[in-house]
C-alpha cells in the first residue's frame, strides 16, 4: 500500500502535515504553518525533494538517537523524522520517505 499525507490543524489554528508509510506509521512531520496554503506548499516540497538523496541531513541527537531532516533546495527544513535507536533504522526511514514522499494522496483532517 502506498503512503499518504495527512493535513491537520493544531489547537491554536496553525497547520501541519505528516507523511505516513503504507503501514500507517508516521515517517516525516512538518513544522507548524500559519496558513493552509503554506502547509500545502510544504507537502509539494516533500513531493519534489524526497527522491533526492542530497536533500537528507542525517543527524544524531544529544541522547544518541539518530534522526534526519528533509531539506529543500534552499536548505530550509521541510520535515523531520522521529528518533531512531540505530543509524540503520534511520536510513530505513529515509528510504521509506523516498518511496512514499511522491504520494499525491492528501487526507484532510482539518475538519
């Protein structure tokens, strides 16, 4: 099953999106956006940049957990991953974003 995006609204009225893998696991989360249009532009940026290896920034948090950021061509962070126990698990997460990030399915949860 292919992945999808979920667009939602926070309690303070801002927008965010997550990218879900086919198994419904969240693999990438966005920052908060002030407008729906900005969040939709963020989704479009994931769709465009996720296939490109050079757009992934592999990081290690202070607690030793591995994670990654997906960046746009202007080096701005589009989305960040969860924390992973190992670098190998993080790299599998990157591969999942590469596979699912081009999805055109957007589930609108802003209701």
